C-alpha cells in the first residue's frame, strides 16, 4: 500500500487516479466505510452501470467552441452544474474535512451541501467558505426542538437553503462495516451537536433500528416555520416526488444514497426521467448516486436534472489531497464536461435535452471501479 501520496498534489491526470490515490491512503475500515454499500451492493453496482445504458447522440459541425457550464440552483449561481454531497465523518478522509471541500467549491464557483453529522460545525464551514456553504443538510430525527435548532443555525449562518435527508430513518444494512465492527468516532460526526451524548443519541437512533419515522405532515409543519427553501433528498419514486412537493419542497434530490441505504432498488439515473415527468419543469431536480465523471454529469442533465451532486468523488479528492484534491476533481470534471458537450455538439449544460441520449442494451458490466473495494 502506497501511503506516500503528496497531500498538496494537484497533478492527477484523471478522476480514476484521484480515486486510486484516495483508496491507497485510507486504512481498510475507512476505505470500506467510503466505498461500501448496503446489503449485497446490488444498488451500488446498478448506480454505475445505469450510466453506460445511455449512449450519446452526437451532432457534428454545429457546436459552439466553448460550451457553457454555468447554471443556477435554488437561486444560487454555479459555474459548474455540480454540488458536493453532504458526507458526514469528513475528518476521516482529511483533517480539514468539509472546510477544505467548501474552500475548493468557493474557488471553483460551485457550492457544498454541508452535512449535519460532520466533523466541523456549520458555522465554521460558512466562515471558511462564505458563498460556497450554500445548503445545509438536516436529519428529520430526534426531537422537534433539536431539528428546529439546527434549522435556525443554518438560517443565522447565511445558508441559502436546506437539504432534508428523507431516506435515513435508520441506517442501511452495511455489511462491510458490520464485518469490520466499524463506527466512526463521535468527534468525526459530532461537530454540530452540543454534546457527546447528543451526538451518540443521534447515531443511536440510526443504529438501534427503532426510531420513529417522521411523516411528511410533521416535516411540513416544522419546515413551514423557516423561510429557507428546501430540497427533499432521497426521492426515488414519482409518488414521493409529488408528496415532497405537496409538503413544500422547492427541489428534489433524486438519490438512493449512493447505494448505502436500501439495497436492491433501482439506480437513481433510471428513475430520474419518471420523476421529471411527474413534477414537470417547475421543480428543480438534483441527482446523485454513482456520478464518477463528466460524461455522467452530462447524461443526468440531459435526462432532466438541473445539477448533479457528488459524494464519493468529492471524498476521493479530499482523501487524496485535501482542498487541492477536491479542486482537482472539480477541474477535471469541468474539462470532461466541456469536452463532452463540444463533441456532442451542444452549446451548454442548459441546452441539454433528452434527445442527446438514446437507450442501448449492454451486457453485464462492472465499470469505473477497477481496483479494490469490489464495487
Ligand atoms: C462517507 C459518506 C458519508 C455520507 N454521509 C451522509 C450524511 O451524513 N448525510 C446524508 O444525507 N448523506 C450522506 N451520504 C450520502 C451522500 O450525501 C450521497 O447521497 C451519496 O454519496 C451519493 O452517491 P455517490 O457517493 O455515488 O456520489 C454519505 C455518503 C458517503 C460516501
């Protein structure tokens, strides 16, 4: 195992190289925590394979020389149609955690969804990367007062919207972690909680598998007390998309949590067109789960997403080189996206429509994860 990765390295030539460098520096239990999915990891594999089933339909001799990557999501201007996912226990991957992610996003003109269960407090991240700490994630768990207190802190710290994680009433059945006996230290996920007991209480709810599951009605009542627009994260059916919108969600994050929650469900990319059809053009949609390269971003946007959210890809950058590593991931994504758009003959990410893609059959494939992790 090579542990001699230069933490200031920005010279990774490809996104795969960033991943390889990240996995080489992480101890095996942290590696499994990052790479693993739930159950037999069928959804984890499906998330990747789904992208290959959408082939590009190029148009030649008509494109623009420098396609635009700018967009806007929930009122936030973005230089790249990419947000970083709320991934907690971020200090596990690099001592600077989400502070480094926020700074890299600020430099790239994009934004973070900051996790509730992170290593740093939401105020520290906002102070380090003011514009880029745009969205704050909350867990609909625990007491109403605890939930509202977190919402108020995001408001006071200047966040522009909330992201409500709807698909984690309990933690998924993560066999790699069970085998390793792995649980992140409370200091890694407790940056926002007022005490160690509070942090352990939140984790306990997820692991004991007995937590009361919140309803849309309860969520709507509590979020109705905030002026911030919110994104419903973890939406995988048209029915839940409609319920979230009826509850007041201004945007949806189509996501199966990167295959970490309910194993055996479909790829998020495969449900995206149905969800776009169900909610129409007026609701903004983000997509995550399985995005590993610029071509994946282009495909998701062509199928109806406004922006794409990267979880593991951002964590690879963080582990491989801290802020510089995340910056390199964003830079490589930008270069890949503009290359694909030019070759596809489309003027910019906002011009992408479903006719840029066609469905193809492919045999059993396992792509994008060459070494280690078995994913
Ligand atoms: C290490 C790790 C920690 C995560 N922690 C959280 C979290 O605290 N809250 C949350 O809503 N999602 C969390 N997620 C899920 C991500 O927000 C996102 O949905 C997922 O990573 C997307 O899939 P991808 O990793 O294939 O990009 C986590 C993901 C990873 C990999």
